[in-house]
């Protein structure tokens, strides 16, 4: 699926960067192929607009912020959050032409990230019970660009058969390649998939799992939220809750920004955030190598889809079915760069 060619995907909120990045001034981001500029207003909330000055097309992300407004670094034209040009420094008494404006986008802060919707969103950004709950801490994990498709990362997030191979260097059991399968319940937002998986528990992950046994179990409640976000609730036998949010924010048809954060019901003393991130960076780097090798927009092989010969592919098949239904509902056809 060429995500930039499917207008309905513009009607969702996407996490684009950590809010704290805006402290350094306006920042550029590409979302679904569109260049946007993000900045922080005087009340601390974020704003987003097209990253293109309407005077001589300079990128506004090269400019600066004044009060609530973004100022072009080329000749100083200034735009408010509605996109109207409110100041042209070279003018003295002349009226600013009404056509002098830029497109703006819906923008908000949530979970410490800036979220943007290019068009009127179909659903709000989800809530989660861990946020604001004093029993949990929130830990930022990654914010980086990968050369893969958004749907590829989502499929991978629900693919139990890759653990033994891709993650043989961390938690995967290479000698036991037969995967556990998810029980899948479809929901309005996508689906929830549940299973219990046995994992290797090397010394580096003892404080993460809360166990010193050589293997332990992970109870997965893994939610897929249309189109490209997942919430993975993991519970270990030790009683530790480890809830991961992963956003595959589509930069364009072949690149995503992977943004991931985590909630834990333990303390920094029990398991330092640096240790959690060091381990997860290792695990996710294993996924990155393989996901950057796959075709970003090739559809799932239709013969496999018919046979469902690997039950571990079912979540990916349901994702595709739901995405196709979404396109149909909005009068769109799926666009590919190549034939199935
Ligand atoms: S190009 Fe932006 S003010 Fe001239
Ligand atoms: Fe993985």
C-alpha cells in the first residue's frame, strides 16, 4: 500500500516527535509525504503548518518562533497558528494581502509527544490507564527513522513466528521455532491479540522480567490501533507490567518514524530506564535489520492469504482486511507500486 496515495490515512493522529525537541526552535517533519513545520507556542502547546513560506517558498523550519507565531528566516514574514500572515516587516502602511497564508494542521501534545493529523481525524488519540497513574512510570524509548513501510512494522509487531529467528540473540528460542498463536478479538479500533509465550531470560534481562530463571513467560495483550499503532501490554509471572506503545508514523511510502515509549509498574531502583532501553535497543535493532530488507509496500501473498497456512500471519492478514475495508468505506482503492 502506497500510504501517501490513500487520502483516508490523513484522517488519523500520528505521533511525530518528542515534545521536548521543540525547545530548540521550529522542527521539520515529513508526514505522509508532506513537509510540515512544528513549533511551540507561548502557552507551551505545539502548532503545525506546511513547511513552506508563501512568499518565496523557504522552509519555515529554518526560521524562528516569536510568541505564538512562526517567522520565516528568509525575509521575516510572520504567520499565526491559523496560518494567516500577520506581519511583513518590509511593509509600513501597506495591507497584508488576504491570500498571504499557509496551511495549518491539527496538532496536540499527548504522552510527551507531538501528534499531528493532516485532515479532520476520524478518532481521537487513544487513552491508556497507565498514563498519569502513580503506580506507573513512563519511559521514552526510541524516535528514529527506518527504511520500511508502516504496515510492515505493524505486521511484525504481531508475528510470533519471527521471535525464534530474528530475536535468537536476545529472547527468542531458536531451538523451538513453533510459534504460539494469538487469540484475536476484533474491535472498533482494530483488534486485541492475546497469548502466552515462553522466552529466554539471559542475565541482562533479569531485572526487566523480574526473574532469574533461564526462561520465563510473557503474557501478551497486544492491541493494534488502526492504522499504524500498537499497544503491547506484557505481564510477567513476577507481577511486572511492561506496556509498550509503538507508532509506525509514515514519513512517506518507504520510510517510517518509529516512536516507542513504555510504562512499568516498578521503580527506577528496581530496573533503571537505561537498562530497559539498552535491552530494547538491542531487541529492536534485530527487527530493524530484517524490516529494512523487506519490500515496503508489497501486499501479503494471496495464496498464503487464502490458505492461512501460517497462523502466525493471521494478525497481518486481518490488518490488511481492515485497512482495505477502511479504504472502501471512504471510496478509495488500494494503490501499489507493483503487482501482487
Ligand atoms: S521566503 Fe519567506 S519571507 Fe520570503
Ligand atoms: Fe521483533
